[in-house]
C-alpha cells in the first residue's frame, strides 16, 4: 500500500488535551488506528482512540508504550511528537532545574520517542515522524527563552534527523503552530524566581498578558490537526509546515526579509516592550 494512502497506525504523545487530542480525534475519524498517550490515562477510552500511559521524561515509560503498540499492531506508521508545555519568566529568573525539566519534556522527550520507534521503522523501511514545533521555534519569544530554546533545538534535531533516516525510507518533519487555544496557557509554568521581587516583574507581566491573550484568541487545535492530516497525505514531506493566523505565519517570512534589529523591534512592540 502507498504510504500516503489507507489506514495507518499512529502514535500521538500528549493526546489528553489540546493539539494532541484534536489530532487523535481527527485521525480516528479518518479511519486511522490511533494510540494517544497521557501521563494519566483515563480509565475508559475516549472518542475511539486507544489511550496509553506515557511520560516522555522516562525511558522505560516511552519504550513500554511503543512496545505495546508494536505488539498489538505489528508496526507503527506515524508518530506525532506533541507532548510539551511552556515555561515563562526572564532567563535570569529561570533555575537550572526548571530549564532541565522543560528540555527533558519538550526536547529529550522527542529523542526518547524517536529512539524507541526508529528500529521498527527502519526494519520496515517506512515511517513518518511529525514533530510539533512552534512559531517560538523560529522567533525568540520574550520571557519564554527556555521554551523557545526547546523548540529551536527541536527544529535543528528534525532537520538533522531527516537527512539521517531518508535512506531507510523514513521521513521527518516539523509542524509550527502559531497561537492555539489549548490548556497550554493554564498549564504554563512560571519560573519561581519570576514573582514579585524580580527586577523583570513589570515587563514580564506586560509580556505575559499579551502572550495569554494571544493564545486565548488563537486558532482552535482542530486547525493544527487538519495540518497534521495534510502532512500525512503529502507524498514528499516538506521540512516544515506552518499553521495559524496569517499574521503569525507571516512572522517567519518577516524574520527572513527584515533587518534583524527591525524585526526584533517589531516583536518587542507586539509584546508591549521597548528597549529602554
Ligand atoms: N497552544 C499553543 O499556542 C501552541 C503553539 C505552538 C506549539 N504548541 C505545542 O503544541 C504541543 C501541545 O500543546 P497544547 O497546546 O496542546 O497544550 P496542552 O493542552 O497543555 O497539552 C499538552 C499535552 O502534553 C502532554 N504532556 C505534558 N508533559 C508531558 C510528559 N512529560 N509526558 C507525556 N505527556 C506530556 C499532556 O498530557 P498529560 O498531562 O495527560 O500527560 C497534554 O496532553 C506542545 O508541544 C506545545 O509546545 C502549542
């Protein structure tokens, strides 16, 4: 069967809410066999997709979930690396532990999942890995430095991975959403040192108000799910696909075209910030 056709076995990390859940529901509705993961799976399976326990920060948990899919289905066609969260606060206020926890989920979580799925994909000489990046993986977002760092790193990881696995018939790609209305906003961790007493507090609060308002006015997660489906149906998978409001998608182009300080000024003004 052509890899772009027919029912495929899909694993989606972080499918308990937001983008992951929307992807799982859409792909099931399109006839795919979907396994979604959560650190705390519900007792009953939701909306027709299978739910597996997986904490992407634990090697054994990742391997266990991947093994469960392989033993039930015999193979895995598509992986959507989606699990992740946001960390906010001035870089100076972020502790090393807070940064490590974020990178362990958003970046090393992807590494763990890739290492678990690639052997079986290589053996079949077929597979597609879709990594959910962010506009924050292209543009450094103020007061979200470690989140941006995790997504910039994911961009590099994916560009490299693509070139390594292509000879084995495996494709990898990035989906870059702008702001999306999900629980990411409520689940955002604020650096402990970023509270009252931080020298950055006032500017951080100004930027955070914009960040949260933009996310709440963002596109629905179903838009990202439709993009993921398009990627799955694309025969020759591109390096990256953006999704979101036109103005936000345009930021990627603006970054390429504008002088760097002009673009930076634009980003700062969008977040209510100035250089002084
Ligand atoms: N919302 C946006 O504006 C936006 C924009 C660009 C990119 N993104 C990216 O989209 C992805 C999904 O975020 P979302 O917006 O859908 O947020 P969300 O509603 O908060 O969902 C996050 C998902 O990640 C899972 N998760 C978190 N930590 C995990 C861990 N250690 N192991 C396994 N699963 C974990 C959660 O599952 P459990 O808690 O059940 O384990 C949950 O299902 C993230 O990578 C995020 O960076 C979001």
